[in-house]
C-alpha cells in the first residue's frame, strides 16, 4: 500500500470515529473494507486518485453521520416508548391520568361558579394535551385525546343531524309517532351509534396524523403492541358522554359524581395493571358501573324534574332514558373491545431488517 493510500485510509478511519458507537460496531469494519477495496479495484495508486476518493467520501460524510445519529435516536426512542410503556407509573403519571376523571367532580362541586369550573376543566385538558404532545402521548395522556375527539364528534353529530329531530320524526314517521317511545329510543340509539363510530374513526385518523412527527410517531406502534391503549383513548370519551347524559337534569350531582368516580377508579386500576387482558377488564368494569349508576340515577330523578310536560310524557322520558342508556352501555363495551382486532394484523418479526438497514448493508 502506497503512503498516499495509507494516509487516505487512516483519515477515513478517523472520519468513521464520528459515527455512533453502535453504528461503528455494526458497519464500521465493512465501510472501511469497502473504502480500501474501492481504491484497489479502481486503481487509485496515484495520490490524485486516493485524494479524489477521499474528498468524495468527505462530501457525503456530514449527511451520513447525521442520518446515523437520527436513526439511532429514533431506534432508541422506539424501544423506550414501546417496550418500557409497561413500567410502573410514577405518582405524577397517575395524577395526570386521573385528573381528567376527577376534574369534572371538582367542577360539579363548583357548579355555583360555572365560569371557574369551565376554566378549570378546559385548562386542565389543554395543559395535559400540550404535555402529552411534547412527550409523544404516553399512556396517561391518551384519554385527554379521546375526550377532545369525542366532544367534537358528539357535538357535530347532534348539531348536524339531530338538532331538528323533532321535525325529522314528524316528516318521516308522521305526527302520530312524534312522542312514541320506540321512536325516541331509536333516535337516541342512532345518535349514540353514529357518535361513537365517528369517535373511533376520528381517533384512528388522529393517530395517522400524528405519525407525521417523529416525536408522536411511536404512538401507533405502541397501540400495535398494546391495543388497550386505543381502548383507553376511547375511555376518555365516556367523560363527555356523562356530561351529555345528565344535561338538563336537576338533582343529578350525586349520580354524576359517582359516575366520574367509577371512571377514575377504572383508570387507576388500568394504569397499574400489566397485561392487555387485565387492562381491558378494568376499563369494561369502570364503564359498566358508570352506565348502571346512570340508569338508576335517571330513573330516580326523572320524576323530580319540573319540565312543562304531562305525567304521562314524564314517564315516557323515564322509560326512554332507561333503554337508551342501556343501549349506549352495550355500544361502549363493543367499541372498547373493537381495538382487539388489531391483534389480527401481521406483525414485523424482530429479525426483519428495516429498509434503512437493508440499504446500508447493500
């Protein structure tokens, strides 16, 4: 080997020292061998030939080093977020996870000061979403995402399709069916079904949108590893569902507080459990308690309302609320279990190479 080739090889070895340690251990020797073989095969025995090859490598070196570090950081973040997401939650993580379900209780107790209650609730949700975005939406933050998505979809469905439901019943089913129990239950069931379906679709679209940013891209991978993470996201939507369930009802405070307390208990148990089976059971149990409390609460407080309707129509409202709430309970159980279908999707083998690794080896 000529002195020029030896110097070029030594300088190339120096350039390799700037790559990440993991990258050097896996590809360093191979890259050095390729550089040396290129000099030999191309006949770069002259100083100008080796210098030309070295300058060409130096031209691509900054971008190559940057890509290597970005790839290593992305791989480390993926391993940290995916494989250690089952770590025992810290006190702060548990606090943030439960705030979504406890703040409505505090806001309900502050009902005499609605402005303060609204600021407290919306401020908590906004701050949690900002921190969740910064942290890549860890497990404690996904219910806040579900709450916002459900609020948007529920209000959109109501305003766009069902705000004129009274006239819809008259023109489609006829005036004689306007106040029939079956019509009201059907109307409420259709509204709930469409709202929860769009909440699930909206959640999936948001997850796809978050894949654009590297910091939040791992959320989709974590959901593939633990499908109950998507169920926990939908679980946050139940908070808004409870807000709607007791809308325009008087004397609802004890029942609403008990419902949110059950949601908080379900979230607390979920955060502490490890396996997907245990976690989904915690969510299903929390939702079941919530809706049965709502059923009993509505049956007891409906006769106490001062609505300007006859006793017969008040009884009709009570029956309609009973069956509609039961239907939504079954519906929510179905949508909480729906993410289990993700387990049917094919998984990438740990031994499979990523596209970047394949290009490097080539």
